[in-house]
C-alpha cells in the first residue's frame, strides 16, 4: 500500500503473477496497481499494469485505456504461438450488462505491445438488431458480414402479443442492440499451449433485460492481429413442461 501526500487515496497492488513474458527464460513479475477512493468500496481507479523484468529489474509501466472498475485480474498464456507468455488483463466495469474491459499485451520486437483492446474491438465490430415479421429478430454483424435470424416464439404468447398482430406482422418497428464484450476467455482448443480468445456479447431486444441470446466470437492471432475465425449466435432454450 502506498499513500500519496497530495491526494488522500490509497494505492494497492490488486493483482500479480510471476512468469516469463519477455522470452529470456527468467520469470518476470507482472502486477496491477490501483487507487481506492472509498476504503469501503470494491471499486478501483487508476488501474495500471507494471512488468518488472526478472533479469534487469527494470519496471515497465503501461496505462490502460479504461482504468476503473471492479475485480481486476491478470492471466498469463501464449496467444501468439511463440512459446512466450502474453498478458491478459480483465476488469469488470460494474455497469449494466456486466461489461468488461480486456487487454492483451505481448512482447514483440523488444517491447511490450498492446495486441488486443476490448474497447477497440467493440468499435470495429458493430451489429444491428431488428425485429421482423413472423416472430423473428435479425442480427446483422458488419465484420464479418453475417446475418443471424432468431425465432422468438420460445418467448411465449404474452410476449409476442405485445409486439405482433395476430397475423404475425409487427405492430411497430423495434430495434435491439448487441452489448459490448461481457466475457473474455482464453481457450486452448488444440491443447498445444497456444490460446484463442473467446468473446461473449449479449443480444438485447426491447430493453436490456430482454435478452435474445449471445454473440460468440473466437479470435486467433494471425501474426499481426486477432482475426475472428468463428462467429456464432447462441440462443436461450424454451423451458419444456
């Protein structure tokens, strides 16, 4: 814990891992520091990533784009396939929809480089959600350019009666949306030590609690960036009596 004389906030090390992230075979210390404005709150501000080089003891400090939230964590694993640990940082935003902020850093060409930023990913992969006639909702992904059609009849007749005429036509246009990333998970699909990233995003209908399903993206590092190699939409099942 560190006290700043100018600002009466308490600074803590809130997460840490040991592992070789520079590729020299010597474990490095990777840790997050943060400030707490309210000692009774689990909310952290000014969350910052630090890497202490195990060989030189030099500390590299990396500010995060969104640096406030809950439960900051560090995970180490190889996303790029070079046999060296990369750094995954995930922070819960605490906002509606359980949105997270996620970052991946990799040691490339002698420096620690940000290779994934969930905010940038959200901006680069927009969606539209529109209700359609005959009890359907269409989810359009712009990148990759795909269309998914969700059958809404599992929602029940009371739900459908609010939206549709008896002949299945819409009473009025309705737009939903796809949330920013709410889940970010490393997955070793081939069980060879190289990890993919999986993202989860809620599909919302008339309002946020009106969930229609999830967009799932599987990302693979291609040598210069993460590509979406598989995109699917998962729907909720109807309870059977």
